[in-house]
C-alpha cells in the first residue's frame, strides 16, 4: 500500500465533519435559489470526458460542497486505493484477492502484475481464443454434430455470469448478427430453460456454460438439463464437444462435466463475478456483435479506466458520481438511486447496475471488521424512460422521499423514426427540469386551478438529478458507461472504507438451500430441525407438492 498514515474512521475525518455542518446550509436553500444566484451554474457544473457529458448542476450542492466532498475523497485515500487496484494489490482483503477487471481491457502493451506475474498476456491469449471461436460461429464454419451451422447461442449462468451478458446483448442488439438467436437461462426455475429452448433445434444450438466456480447450483442444474435436452435429440455423447463450451476458472470441474477443455475460456480469481462481462464471460456478447465491436467495447472501458486513474477529482466523472451518491446517502438520508436510461436497448442496464452497486457496497463493516455508524450502499433501481414516467415517477416528483436520479440519453437515435427521438429526449430534459424546479402554489393558482386542488398540484421541486449524455449507444460508449459506474462504486466503497469486492451474503444463499433440498423429499420425510416457521413451511410444501 502506498498509504502510510492510518486513516481516521470516516465520521472522524475533518471533511466529514465539515460536510455535516455544510449539509444544514444546503438544506436551508433550494435549487431554484442556487440557479437564480448563479446564472452560469448550468455551464459550470458540467463535465465532459471521453465523449460522456455529465450535467450535475441540478444537484443540491454548491462549489463548497464539491470542495468538501473532494477533500473527503482525498482524506479517505481514494488515489492510493485506486493505484492499489490498478497495480494488482490484493485490495479484496476478505478473500485475499487482487481486483483487476481493469486488466481485462488493458492494451497488450501494458503490464500488470499479480504475484510477480504479468496478467495482460494471459488476458489477450483468452481474447484471441474467443475471437477465433466467435468468428467460426458467426461465419458458419463451426458446425454442429450433424454438419448444420449453429443458429442459437444459449448462455447458462446466473448473477455476474448472466446479468452482464444479457444486459450487453440487449444494449448492443443493434450491432448483433441477426441470423443468430441468443437466449439467456439463469433461474433454477425450470420455466427459464423450457421457455428458452422450446422452439430451438438441438443440432443447431450451442450452450455456453458461464460459471466462474462451476459449482453454482442454478447453473449446474441448468447445464445438466441442457445436456439431457441435447442428448434426448439422439445426439451421441461425443457430440457434446460441438455444442457446449465453458466460461470458467475451474478447469477440473469443466472437464468432469464432459466439456472438452479445448472449448473452455478461462479467467482468473481476480475477476469478480459482477465485474466479469468483459472477460470470457462476455463470449456471448462477442459472438453477437463480433470481435471487432467487442474490442471497441473494451477500448471504451479502458478509456474510462484511464480517465478515472489520471484525471483530477474535480473533473473526474466516476469520482464525482460516486461522491454525489455519498452526499445524498449519508447527509440527506437518501435510501435509493434511480437509474433512468432513455433508450429501449438499455432496458436491462438498471438490473445490471443493481448487482454491480448493491453486491459491491451492501456492506455493514469496514475493512477491519468495525461496524459502520453511517449508511453505505443505497438501493439502485430503475426502468427505461419514458415508460417509468407513467408509473413510479409520481413518487419521485411528489412523494415524501428524496430519490436522486441518473438520466441517461443519447444525441443520436439508432432507429431514427419520425420525431420519436426528439420526443424521447424532450422528456429527459423536462423531467430533470420539473424535478429540480417544481411548480409553486402561485404558478398553480395562476393556471386557474380550483383552490381545493392547488396543494395537490404543487411540485416542491428541489429534487436532484444527474443528466448523462453521449453521442450514440455503441459498443465503445457502453464500455465507458459501465466503467463509469464501476469506478463510481469504487469511489463510494473507498469513502465508506468497505470491501466492495467480496459478497459473503451471496455465498450464504448458495449454502443455505443445499441443506433444505433433501428435506423436501416427501417420502424420506427427514426430521426437521429449523425454527417453527421454516419447519411448517417445509411440511406444507411436502404435503402439497
Ligand atoms: C458476483 C457474485 C455472483 C456470481 C454468481 C455466479 O459478483 O459473486 O453474482 O457471479 O453467483 O457465480 P459463478 O459464476 O461462480 O457461477
């Protein structure tokens, strides 16, 4: 670690204390006044980096707030932690692992060492192998066991081995090879597999079993079901090599499953599940959009990595986004952040970010195991606009909670159609404006609204949002956007002093069900030793299944 001085507990840091006092001043003013006092606010509180524009002027902040938040980041050792991550230090201390998703998109000319070994050449070796495989599937050169080309690609994985691939496929569908069908099976609910395969021909289908550990209950269950489904078509066991590939770190278990390790695409323990969509886990993405476009996506990630690592915090997009989240979470008691992409292709982006943010920062102790006395990771949620406007935006506008929003939009439409795109974008600008400035009782009265309805039609305003804009949704831009949020999460985690890279809560879930599975057998009727509620539920299920 480059950090030498011990860092005081978060609430003891001078910048934290200053922010506490400062928050009271900010709560006493509002966005109407802040904008009225400074006509240039919209111009000044805007950053452009790597083709992403962030307008953060509609946040409940002043220049002083930013100064203090940046001081807090510095006092928290953000720079040193960032360097530690980029140079392969084992900053995931509870698992004793380096955290090097940034190496997945490092150019071949770079060198990043873990335990003295340069990992970049390994990364590129796997990328090359993925490229050759993807090209063969895309061109039809790879044939199934009956000589027919592959038409369907099914990714079987869950959590980090599903959410990234499915989000990227949806986000980049515009660029995907349309004569290939892509499906994603994650849930252990048999419905997921059945619905994904019911109209597919086994001899034209390739399964990608995506599992870092190759032990996850859901994925292994679905993988075995896929194997049975495939063999039930009359295919011989030897055909499996042509229809199954594995994306995993576990060579031994892949081999035992019966997948030819020639068809295995590896990665490493320093890639966290939720940070793995640009590793071998992204093979479905590469097959869909092609290796060149995949490389563009990696270049986008890398551009944001470099920006995060080298740009002063005042101009640093991920740092600003992360610090604003700390601001609302800890000083305004905000519980959530809404992610509102105005782009139909981005429909799975909020779900993807839910895992990235909440699995990373949903922690209650600091790195040394001390219970935190402040709030950590907020709840991320959202839906694409404009759909959300016709449902939950009501609560954001007029409810009693403070919900910071990130609006995401693009200058250019991928499917230009009449004036659709102007209508879409007008809604972003209008929503952000309405949230910030609302509508006063005087304005409502001036519209001639009946006196008894005035209170109902008042919008208090003063509700914060960021607007993030880019030219168009392409692979490079998607890479930048994802890395923006990855590093925002990192920034938050550093301030909170937590391990953003472990997930003991998820591990617990993986173990719990295993114990109950045999108890559900009605015939065996094993004695139950849970609490009275769990015992009753299991009994009820046994007698009704
Ligand atoms: C991600 C989590 C978790 C993980 C899944 C799947 O950071 O660790 O979501 O990705 O549980 O794990 P496997 O890839 O090992 O099947």
